[in-house]
């Protein structure tokens, strides 16, 4: 694997187009069910079973879907916020680690044991899980081996800087766990929203199909989102 200054966080974001599409579909359902009680629509549609009770039930389902969609939006916003904090912290930690590795490679040139312990001849992994293990090992070896630490200090890798990096790596891991938690919550919210959408959309589609039959070429259809050619 090649060296990278910003190892991958492995957190893909959902495609925006999916959410835009659902926003649009929810908007269509709100229009249709919101105007379903207009007399010129309600009376004809009652003949095919769309009673006050049935329309009320559809609107209740739609309200539930909107709540779930809003929750989904919030959870993704929380996930993105945690990801931004994680990325900023990782960039900070990696910058110091990269500098320290470069200094150590020169300082421990020819010292086979030290280079093996610090993994100086390995490339820096791209994926986070491997990267954090390599970085943690680097500072753990320095902190636990006085001879390595003493020599490293001669090029500015002091005991204080090693301790600071160890704490920073611990903070980074905590942020990673928080990010994973938010990602799981965002996915759960998406699943709940999608389930509600999949349950309601066929009912909306069926309502529109009936309306087109009961009100053929009637301008009243415009009120529920069906385009009608002007006569």
C-alpha cells in the first residue's frame, strides 16, 4: 500500500439523489392527500372507497413518514459533524506522526532493531484501522524503551511530544467510536424511513390511478398533482 497523509476514514456518505427523490415524492403525497377532501375530488373518490376514515389514515401514515424522514436527516447531520471532527483530529495527529517518522528514519539509520520496532521500513497504510495501529505502535515503542526515547529526543521527538501523541491517538479512537455510533444510528433511521415510505407510496400510487379513472381529464386532478391537458 502507498503512503498517504490522510488515511481513509472508510465512511461513505449516502447519495444525495436518493434523498432528493424521497423529498419530491413526499411532496407529491402531501399535495394529493392534503387536497383529497376538496368536494370536487372527495365526492367522486368516495365511490371507490376513499372515505373520510381512509383519507385520515393515509394522512396519519404520511405524518409518520415525514417524522421518520426528518429524523433521518438529523442523524446524517450528526454523522457528518462527527466525521468532520474525526477528520480534523486525524489530520492533526497524522501531520505530527509523519514528521516524527521522517525524523526517526534518519536518526535510526542503520539500527535494524530500532527500525523494526518502530516499523520505519513499512509504508504508512491508507486504511484507518492499519494506520492507527502503526502510529500507536510507534509511540508505544518510544514510550516503553528508554534507549529509543533518549536517541529520538536528540531530533526533537521528546518524551512530552510522545505523550501528547499517545493522548491524541486515544482521543482519535474515541472520536472514531462516536462516528461509528452516529453512522449506525443514521442507517437505522434510513431503514425506518424507507420502510415507512415503501408501505405508503403504493397506496398513494393507487389513489392517483383511481382518481384518473374516476375524474378523467377533469381539471380538478391538478389539485392532487395530476397534470391535465387544457381543453
